[in-house]
C-alpha cells in the first residue's frame, strides 16, 4: 500500500473547505462534457478559477480521424520556475469516442491525471519549483498522440531534459511505470526508483507501457517516464498481459481497467481522490529529483 507523505497529500488537497470534494468536483467538470471542445473549456475554466496563467497552442491535422470530428486541437501549457533546462509533465485531457460515436466520460482516461496536473500547478503557483517545469495538457491523444507529437515538433529548440507522462491515475495503491530505454534515460529511471524508495511507495516497472504521450518525446531522444496507478492485483495482471512470462490470461483474469477504458463505464464513480492526490505527491517528488 502507498503510505507516503500523508501531510503532503493533505497539503496538495487543501484549497477551500472540504478539499477532497473540490478535487472530485474538478474531475467531474471534465467528465460532464459531451465533446472534447467542452473538455477544453472545462479545463481552462479550472485553471482560470485558480488564477493559474497558461497559454494555448493550436494543433491541426489534415482530416478527421475515426468518429472524432475535429481537425483542430488545443494543447494547454503552463510554465513555472526559471532556467534554460526544463522538465515537461503532461497528461491528455481529451476523451475517446465509444462505439456509436458518443464521447466517453473519460474519468479514469484521463480526467483524473489532468487534475493531478492541476494540483501541481496550484502548488507551483504558490511555491515555484527549483528549476523550470512546464505542465502540458495534451489534446488529441486518443486519435494517435497528435497533441504531444505536435508539441515535440514545435519545441525542438527547447532544452527539455526529461518528460513525465501521466495517464490512468484515478484509483489504486500501486504505481506502475515505464521508462524509455537507452543510456540517456538512466538518470530518469534512477530518479524514479529513488522516489519509490523515499516515499515507501509500491511500484511496479513495465518493460513497455501502453502507448502514451511520452512516446513522441522518447522518439526525439528525450528521457521519458510514464506513470499510472492501479490496485496491486490489477497492476500485476496488466503486467502479465503486457508481456510478462505468463502472458495470455483468461477472460476471468483480464484486469478490470481494460474493461473500463474507452467504454461507458469510465465514470466519476471510479475515481478515488486520495489516489489522485497520492500521484500528485509522487510526481512532485519525482520532479524535484529530476531537477537535481
């Protein structure tokens, strides 16, 4: 069980009275949207309500993909701290289309992670990080990592020393992670393992996480980490399905998370606000270690 940083968990949750309800309400603002344009409006409204400055970077594609009608998306960017080198921390805020064309509620995938970034932005606004940290809410992840790919293209001249991707961080007690391979990523992997140890967190490493917004950064040679959180049993089941020595589980042992993503069941009731806050604590500590 993750037992780390109870005081810090509370400090990240505290805003007005009844802080955990406030965090839940932030997730719910995204899940009640019926289009990804509405999710953009909800996400930017949450930032404005907290007086967090941000910019919007538009991305375009030549034609619509699948049931998603848009050809233009919008990444939301907020930077904190100073310095030429920066750590990018990202989470996609768009939701997937389900069979029939309706928008998934996208609570687990990926409203909860978007709110983790919101918690970090709140903390950094009050106390800037030691180095420079750029938070990016990516759009169009669900149609082929478009937002993150366009971001990497547009920021080739930036000195990005590491990227952390947050995807599926809504409930559970076990941090699952994947790191891009190569000698250049050794320091990032070490920082992550040190965070697991320092916070007494249960962590499970994957040789390869499911495709996410860290991939375009890794392809550009930027050290990249992908983080999620699940209950311990689900985490191990997913590890097996992703290519462990006993890959190929029966229907009865398919992890519930795979029955939730991109379905009508990806709803606010799945979200545990304490787990969301724990991921914010974990990511905050990891950012500090990467800056060192």
